[in-house]
């Protein structure tokens, strides 16, 4: 009965969609629900974000303020007031899942969010967790909290895990066109979850449990982390052998089956790939299993900034210079090209390592005009314009993130020395060193 009422509200678009956590994941999801005609109520603990959204401003580069304003005109509201959770029919949790300093899962954001919502849970609520996490989180952590309100999940309240998939900066996919996996605590939960997401996403992929859905997301990200680790190791081997790894990848990618190209770089970045695999590592210990591929990929990938620094040192050494005292311009500090996201960016590690060795560091990034406040890193710097004069003034230009907006011909023409960690410069040149 309660399930039927909720299904009907979803179908008739009279359901109010509550989204908790309005960041890189929650905000695009809000836009999509608003676009198809749902009233969306967004919750966040960050009052600045709520104010920005209420005023129709965006704080994410690839999300236009115009779309926020359109959503607002269609009834979207943002609030820090969790007591309004009862107004929503669904509570979709899109909050961070980082690692703590021991590289263990930090579920505090998910649990704090749930604890803030519990007093306002009511019959007919659907809770969906989208944050990446280890198998078991939804059933072991969220279910008991929801039932502590006297609700019975699967009967008068519903619980699913549906991982977010996003490729920031990739124009080929939108929230609507990326298939969405969804696993419910029970068949009734599953039915409601699939109905909800099918209303806004072209293809919903049901799986048999919340655990299978949680594991699916981890497999996807571990697959990337391991293959990037592999190609980073291949880069080091190829370099020692005098072979250009990028030429090799391009050639291998012509194989029409059985090969997927991955590209080496200065390390892993972003909120997902460097972090999520270790959620599984941690949980697997409970079952007496070691996740050796994950550990090894982590080891290789996290050693890449040191590899790049060693290339900078060798290149300067060839010119009778030391890192100590050299002026080094780091190009691209976002973690990947064409985005403004700095989370876990290896460029920041490069900047710190070079600064600690005595270099005078500057950076240029068309997507990051001012070095942002970060929890563990600080540089009081603004982006330097890339001109013939500025380029010529640095002992070394380190290409860390290959944004499309850089003028690579200008850089090649005027930099004294380029250390290229992205394989952007294919033709050999005396002043270009691959790293
Ligand atoms: N960014 C991506 O590309 C991506 C892709 C797939 C999955 N994910 C996963 O999605 C989840 C969210 O990531 P994100 O990139 O959107 O993070 P984010 O930091 O951009 O956004 C999280 C938002 O949650 C808010 N928040 C924090 N604690 C809260 C609380 N207790 N109550 C309400 N709001 C709270 C923050 O203020 C922030 O606005 C993570 O688990 C991440 O692994 C991210």
C-alpha cells in the first residue's frame, strides 16, 4: 500500500526529490530531476553553497548558472535545514566518502548525514545512497539507523544503493545517458529504486542486492586504478629502454578487440580512483583476504610524482642546474584535463616536492585562477599567464595536466626546458624531456 503510493507519486511526478549533498554528484542529479519536472529539495551543511544556489549561482565550472536558475524557476530549493526532510519522498545521499590519515574508509559524512535525517524519517521514505563505499555499508550502517525510527525497511520505508557514475569534463555523456546501477535491500526496495531512477535516466541496471551494487562501483574504479598502475609501470620500463610509451599505446589501441588503452601520467588524482579501491582493501581484511592488485597499483601510482621529480632533476642537471634555486612553472594543477577539480591532484604533490627541494614554484591553469584553500596543502599563488615572456623566464616548465586551452606551440617555442608528463609532445626536441 505504502509502496504503491510512493510508486504512484514517482510516476505522476508529484514525488518531492530530496538530495543530500549538493556537490559534483548531487548537483547534476538535482538538475536532471528538476528538468523532467520534479520538485527537488536540496540539503547541504555548507551554507555558502546553499546561498549560491538560492541566488542562482554555480560553484562548479562545468555547471552553468543558467541551469541552476532554470531549476530554481521549476521549484528547486536548497536548504541547510534538515528538519525539512519530511517534505521529501526520497532522500538521495551524495556526500563525500574519503579516507582517513591511515588510509581507512571515513564514513563520517555518510553517518553524520543519516543521523541528521533520522529524526525526520517517516513512512514512505526512500533512502538511496550514492556515495562510493565498501560492500555492506548500506545494509550494515544505514538500515539499522532507519529502523531505529520504528520503520520497517521493505515494508513502509525503502532503501537502495545506486552508485554515481560521472566523467567530469567528458561532453559525450550526461546524467540521463549514463546507465545507472541500482540494488535494493529487498525486492520492494528494488522496485521503488528502479522506478525512481528510470524516471530520469535512460537505462537503469538492477542488481540483486545493495552489496552487488556497492561492489560494482568498486570494480569499475579498481579496474581503472590497476590499469593506470600497469601503464605507469610500462612507461618507466619503456623509458629505460628508449621507447616512447605513447607511441606504443597508440599502436596497441589499433587492435580491435581485447585491448583497452590507458594513459600514463604524473600520478592518480580526483576524488574516486586514488581512494575508492582502498574501501575494498579495508573491508576484505574482515574476510581474511588481501587485495594485492589494489595495493600494488596504489604503490606504483603514488610513486609517480617522485618519478616525475627525478626527471625534472635530471633534465636540470643536464643544463648544469639544480632544482634548488630554479624557477619552475607547473602547467595544469587540476587533477585531469579540462576540469577545475583539484582533489588529490598529483600536480599539488609535484609542487610540494619541488618546493621542498628549494625550487621557486609558479603555476598556470586556465581552470584554476587562484590556488584554492585545501585541507592539507597551501600555496599562496595565482595562475600565471602563459606568454612568450613568462615562459622564457622559467628554468623549467613542467606539463602536469594537459588542458586543451594551453597553447602547446607557444610553450614549445618559448620555454627553455619542458618536462612533459602527459606525452603531449610527440616529436623529439632537444629541450623537451618525457617524464
Ligand atoms: N565527483 C565525481 O566525479 C564522483 C563520481 C562518482 C562517485 N562519486 C562519489 O560520490 C560521493 C560524493 O562525491 P562528490 O564529488 O559529489 O563530493 P563533493 O565534495 O563535491 O560534494 C559533497 C557535498 O556534500 C556536502 N556534505 C558534506 N557532509 C554533509 C552532511 N553531513 N550533510 C549534508 N551535506 C553534506 C558537502 O558540503 C558537499 O557539498 C563520494 O562518495 C564520491 O566518491 C563522485
